[in-house]
C-alpha cells in the first residue's frame, strides 16, 4: 500500500498569526535553487490555537493559499503539533501530519502481562548489543530492558491509541506520524531509543519521525546550551539506532530524526548537517515562535506606531512575566536581572530594539533573555489582534524580509553549509 512520505529534509514552519507563509515558502524555494530540497510543514499546537483563538483549519487555509499562489507543486504538510487523545479530534480534518506527544505517559507503568510479553521477545538483545555505525557495543541486561519497558511501554500503547483514532478518520497511509518524547526532564539514551522503536514497531505504528529528548537544553528561540561534542555523539548514535531499528522492527524506511525546539540552535546546526551528510540521512527540524519574533523585529525596524506597539508588548510582558513563562517553564531560561527595564526600552530607537532581539551571535546588543521573554509574549499581541494585523499588513515588506532572512540565512544556510 502506498503511504504518504515526508521528504528527506523537512522543516516545521510555525506561523502563530498566519501572516508569514509566503515569506517562509520563499526560504524553501531559495534553498531549492541551491540544490537543497526541503519539505515545508506548517505547524501550530493546540496550546497556541487556544491562546490566539485560531482553529487548525486556519493553518491549512494559509498553507494551501501560499503554495497555490506561489505555484508550489511539491509536497507540503500541515502538522497537528503535540496532540494527544484529548486534543486530536479538532485536528483530524485539516491536518495530514500528526505529532503524537507521549511525554505525559512516560514513567507510567504498563501491566505485568504486557511487560512480560515484551521481555520475552526483547531478551534476545541481552549481552553486547552491536549496532552498525556505533563503535562500542552496548551492554544490555534483562534488568535494563525491564526498566525501559516499565518506563516507556505504557507510552507506546498510548501512541497506538492516538494513532488508531487518527487512522480511523484519515485512513491508513494518508498522513505522516511523528512520535514525540522530548518534553520530559531526562534525555533518552540511544539504547532506550532502540527499545522504544521496538515498542512502536510492535504496536504497528508507521512512525516516520521520532523526536527524542537530547542532552543539553533546547530553550525556545535561543542557541543550544550544553556540550556540543556530547550532542554530536548522541545525535550520531541515534541516527545509527534508527537505521538499525528500521531493518530490525519493520518500521518505515523513511523514518528519521526530528529535532524539537529546533529554531536558533546555531552552534549545533553544522554538526547536525555534517553528521546527516556523513551517513546520508535526513532530518526534520521543528521551528515555531522564531517567526513571531521576526515579526516583532520587523515592526521594530519599521518605526513609528509599529515600534511603539512592540515596545508596549515588551513592557507589558515584564508585568506579566510569571503568567507568560509558566506554560514554557521547561523550555526557557530567563535571567530576570538581565532584562532591560521598561524605562530603558521606552527610550530605544528602532535599531536598538531590533538588534537586541535579533539572534546574531557576537552582537553586543543581542539579549537572549529579552528574546525568550518576547518569544512567550505572543499572547499579548493576540489581545490586540486587529491592531497587530494592521501593523503587519502596513509593514509587510520589512516584516516578510526579516522572516525570510531568518529562516534562509540563519537556519537553512547554517544547516546545509550554503
């Protein structure tokens, strides 16, 4: 049976307010001119829809409109981002990519019967597990497999439940399935990933992208924080695990790595790109709020009422910092003492505000703390939606150029060494 498949390289393009689809697509088509074929995937989470007051169908409408307008005939997708059993229904009609988030189920124990069934088959992997491409065999004991089963088997079963709900609506093969495990405190090891993939294969889920949690911090909208050497080692090992698991467990050959909170991780982009190239592997990079940030930067550069508006957003975000940050506590790390005061920002000109927010490593104006706060402050723009949209439309050329340059120059070019 034919199955919809994702291209070798794909990027999740978040567009919280639905105005930047054309600028985002322009970055994809510019990459194609350089020989890099990237599948665009427009994504927006249930949380973001609720905060802004949009519907999943709005994302589909934007994606269809901008691709039709541009004459874009290659595949593209609309992602129901981070859905579970409670939230899947509202995405079924408009989405054809589903990020099945099982993070909240990890650590819940499956019943003994299911664990024992899994162990009976998995015990053959005890001893020295040799995975091609990983230099050192990994020691695997029955106790280790038992611990992994107790931690992840229930989550895999829940992934199956969510998958079946989607399949019953969409039909098998008519959508892309991603399984996400990144929003948890502790990273999965390559060995854990191996047995998780065995579980997903056993549940007959045709997973095409898998999003583990890596070592280090993947904070929203800012660079990777951690040991880049350790990340590279882990990323490469995970790629080898996926390749081996595809053959071992009958998973789709198109299965690839998905990197969540992937925007702006500039220090590891060359590593991701070079390791993927070394092994001829693809990947999916998920970005979201970075486009909203570029809208703010574009409005700041436009000056006048637009600059006044984004200054007001920042000043209000200082007053509501706890409320805004709470939903994102695990993926932001703001040093409040490093945030410029309302009084200081009130006196800034366009250049100062934009350069403080724009992520250019080495720029003395750049403030990662301010950037993270604005990243989660889109709710404040949603509260003045009409005014915000009027400003976006009045300053479209400047804003769309910021969005394009961010995705193409700072993201795609770094990933693919263009």
